[in-house]
C-alpha cells in the first residue's frame, strides 16, 4: 500500500488519499504548529483542497484494495445491497463481481470486499482528522468553521457505517466491542501504541459529539454555504443525526432532526408523476440532500454504480448480470404506486420505459432487444438520456428528502404517538407515491410492530439500490429471507444456491476485523475478533 504524505499531497487540487489502515499507515505525519500556520495563513486555498480530499474517498479508484470492484462508497453500497433479500444480480457468477457479498462469503478477515468496507471509512476518518488538525479549534474565521464542520460530519458518517457493520444494533449492545476510535486528539498515541475496540456506546457518543460540533459550527454561519451537494451542510448533519438517533431508538430526537431537514424548504420530494420516470443520477435534483458527484475523470469503464446497476446503459446488466428486485417485494407494490415502474413487471413486461423519452430511441424496445428479464431494475437513467452508451458517468445519492419523511414517520409512530406516525406516513405516500388521488392509501397498522412493517416496506421500495436496506437489517435485527421470493429460487436466474434464510442476530451478519489490523494493531489480538458463520447452514 502507498503511504500518505499530506504536506505534498494537499497542493494537489484533487487531493487523493491512498489506503490507510491502523497498522501499516500509522498517523505519524502530524504537522507542526509552524507548518499549520504556513498552510492556513499563506495559502487558505490549500485548506479547501484538503477538505475536498475528504470527499475524494467517496469515489476513489482502487484506493483501498487495488482491484476493479474498489471504486469508493458506491462499491460498499453494492456490497451491502447484495447481502439483502430484496436485491439480487441475475447470474452473479457470470463474471463474479460482488458474488462474495451475495454468497455471504465476504465477511471474513481476509475478504477483499470486507477490507474495502473497513479501509474506506478509515480513509474518511483519517482525512477528516487532518482537516481538524490543520485548522485551530478556536478559529474565528467562518469559512474555517465550515471546513471543520464538514470534517466532523464526514467522520461521524464513517463511524456510523463502521458501527453498523462490525457490531449489532445499539440497543442491547451498548457495551459490546465495536471498532478502534481514532480522532485528531489521539492519533499520535494510536500510531505508536495501537487502539483497542471501543464500545458501541463510545462510538455512538463520538458520532453524536461530532455531529453536534458540526451543527454548532454551521449554525448562523453565513459562510456555511456549500458550492454543490457533494459537500455537507447543516441539513446533511441533521439528516445524519436523525439516522443516528433512529439507530439508538431515540425517537423524539430522530423526529426532530428529520423535521428540521424537511422544514428547511431546501428540498422537494419527487411527485408521483416524476417518480414514475428513470432518474437518480443527478446530484442537482431537488430531492437530493447529499450525494457523490461524478465526472468523466471519476469513471473507469464499467466499474461504477451505473456500470453495474444501469439497465438502460451498456454495462454488466446488458451482458447478463441484470440487477433485479425480489418477487416477494415487487408483489406487494400497488399498481397505484408509481415506483412499481422502477422494475419490469413479470406479467405485463411493462416498466417506466413506457413513460420515458430517451434522447436517441425507444426505451422499451431497447430493453427488449437487450434481453432485460422480468424484475430487472429501470430506476436509474442513462447518462444524458442516451440509451446503451458505455459512459457510466452518474452521480450517486447518499441522502434524499424522502428518507427524512420516512424517518419522521417511524420515529413518531414508535416513539409513542402511533396516530401521528400513521398520519405522516399516509401524507407522504398520498402526496408523493400514489397515483389514485380519489382513493388514497391508508395505513392499516394497529400497533408499533405492524406500523414498523409498513414503514420498512416504504423504505425497502423507496431506497432500493441505494445501499440502505442492510443498515435497516442490522439496526433492527431483522431476518434475511430469500426463500420467500420465487425469483431467488428459480434456476433460470441462477441465484438459487444463495437462497438463504438467516434469522436476525446471527453471527454471519457481522464483518470480521481485517487480518492486517489484528496483526499490526498492538492492542488487538485474535481474541478481539468477531465471530463468523457458514452460509451453507442457512440454505
């Protein structure tokens, strides 16, 4: 792996980091006070470059493992979706990409997929710590406060990801070991002496502390205005804190933060008519709160989210590895729900192609000629609406306003006010995800568990393919049941060998700490390792 030399790297406008792990990339490159003064006072633009460097991790190419599936956080999103029941890849063994997560063979200490899931968040933590180190904590400059706020927010997001993958849900596991905790305050000590696994509670305390600090720095700050949605602002921080509180089952707090994002007036959910069309590739869309910006330089052939996911583009779908929804989930989507057209109907063969005006041809004919199977996803539009092209440049959604409505409903309903939660959920569905305005959708839940199922159904459909479903499985200790779906068990899709039923809370849901971390971290040993499981036991 390559070492990080910050003082030379920050002069690069793109500021790309290389692989970091606790053992082989110790945090010894801590700048002196003299160097800090030189960087900030003489060339503030370098602080902007350094902050931009945090975000380069999100779509970095071969930065964590050095293989083509390693293309930043979208790779993690695909890995996690492949671990669910709602999402599958037709004939995933055809080329083998992401077959490990689908088979549940990706959680071992030597798995390349797992190594990416570990190193990517720690790269974000590393670069966030550097921004916090470079800028004085007591700075009076509003611009520097904004940079510090973004660093806090990104570090919080990285620890939130790690907490979901390396330990079970917060409630009931507060004292369980999670991941090593590294901040700008202890990084020198960690570089020399290693770090133990902090408890789940300690990690969540750090997440909340970082988000609170970031929010404080951005509140009433005239300079806290982002140039585009790849960067964090106060709404992103509120959204991340809402997610965090939801994981902690602190429902009043989660509802308050989700409501803040909604009330900001900065975002607008897609209408039912808009939602019926392909999209979800443009960071400027009014319903996006936060996303990954992608340009031509970030695209490496087919190795992007669009290259694996897009049915309207030339990529792995069009050569046989179509991404598709489970029959069990699709069968529950009402004909009055515009999202039903995000996939090819197995009975009618219809998808959103019938509503979609592509720039260069008939979208329905394109899908038919390409051999798109029933249940194949058509949610994501091709670049510039040109069918079949090999340019897989597409932005990636990380947070949308629709999620905030669903967090608000869940938090209200499970937080002691079922009627309020039901009203919020009904309002969301009928305002944005229902076509028959004369016969509105109505919740039929009578208690917390049944209401949670209604919210989870909306989340499963709304956020499908956006890397969120597995986090719900982990935070709620849900079962993962592929056996309920006919297309998982149908040999023609060639996924029947992975039609598992895994009860919630099984060890196989956890990822192991990568072996390099165990080998080199002075405060970790094999006894600190997570257990694993045998996927064949769940067939």
